[in-house]
């Protein structure tokens, strides 16, 4: 594996989950693997879990992590070719990526979508530019259309908590006040399609994800119907894909409640807005596994870095 930028980079999800569990049981076993290697973490957007867990993963492998808030602290980056750079951008990605590659053995990047320019977001302009102009492996810490470190984490968490061979997993949209990206929902869908689970998606009309991501996955526009016999309810808000980036529904009836949850486990990538996306009674109950899920971010990242370190 040269880069980790998509769930499609996972060649065998069961083998990856097994290896992540081995790493979790003994996280410092490969402390020498990353010795004298540097991980650069570049954030164009905010983060708590990704920022800390990916650094923790690097430290567990003996790497030196260095972090930069690109949007606030670096020169404004230009991504278009041939631009006369007499505006707000002061440095082209061609130089920036090449320079950072000299300081870092692996570069991890977080860059959210515009949610106003569908074509630009789907082109994954930032992630692709780093892959093109950097000379070291690139890790996607959430891009315009995917969050593959989160998806790998979620697969590991479901594997740990499942109580039957083929659990039913529901990805449910829930209301939110802001327009949010599709990345988490996309990567979760893609990784569930690789696992041996019964997977369905519940969302209001107008909120179907990209048909190329959905594939054959059943879509329910009735949440109650989708939740029947669910073992895991994974909740996430996303803005409309059809009416791109718009909030066209804030119906509180889609919020996750204890009554709706039944015997299912509740998952969410966090951060989550209490009593908007999910009520307190769910998050404060034993049915919520969001803290354990967030803990697994470290081991998913560690597995990815371990696989990339073999080649640097
Ligand atoms: N789940 C997740 O990516 O969390 P952060 O945005 O805090 O990194």
C-alpha cells in the first residue's frame, strides 16, 4: 500500500481487523518500527480525536509526530495550475508538498469539502494534489468525500461488540443545525459493504448519499422500519447530496432516542450534539459505545501507519 486515502485501500477487511486487535492488545510491540521517522499532520480543519489519536498511534510506533494547522498558520495554499498568484494564496501546493516531504516520512492531511462546489469536492482536489506533489505516503485524516481512518475504526468496533455472526447494522441520518460533509457516512457505508453484516441506511427523502457509494445497499426513508431487529445503530448527520450541501430537513423526529434504540448499540464518530442528534438517555446509557469507538481510532491509525512504514 502506497497511500491510505480511501476504504478501497483496504485489501482484506477481516485480516486488517485481526491485525488491529493484535496491535490493540500490545500497542508498544512495534515501538522500534518508526524510530527516526517523522509523521507530519496537516490540518485544514478542526479536530479532537483524529489529531490526538493519530499522534498517539505514531508515538506507539516510535515515530515523531509534528502538527500544523495549515489554515491558520501556514501561507495560503494555491491548488489550481497556471494561476497568476496575485490574490490571497502565497504558496503553490507543488512547492509546499515537496518541501514537507523533505521533513516528513509520512504526511497525514485533513481537508473538508466546500459543500458548495460538488465537482471540486468530488475531485478530491487537496488530497490528490498531496498525492501528486508529495514524495512520501499520504494518509487521509478526513477529506471532501471520505474518512477512511474513521471507517476502519468503526469496522473494528463492530467486530469487537457483535454478539452474532452477521449483525444488522443501520446507518441513520439524524438532524443537525449545520450543513455537514458526507465523508463519515460514505466511508462507513463502504466499509460495511466489505463486512459480513446486514447493512441498511435510513435517511429522509432528499438525503440519499451518492448513488455510487450506496451501490446495492437498501435505503429506507422510514427510520422505524429500518431499525427493526437492529444490532448497531450508527448515527450521523449529512447535508443533502441531491441539493448539494443544503440543509433541507431538520425534523427532530429523526433524533435517536432510547425508545427507538431498543437492544441495539449506539455508535457515532463524535463530536455529537446532545439532544439534537441523539438524546442524553442514549449517550448516558450502556448502549452507547462511542467512547470505546473513539479509543479504537488510535489502533486503526496505528495499523495504517505500520503498513505504510514498511515501505518508507
Ligand atoms: N471523529 C472525528 O474525526 O473526530 P474529530 O473531528 O474530533 O477528529
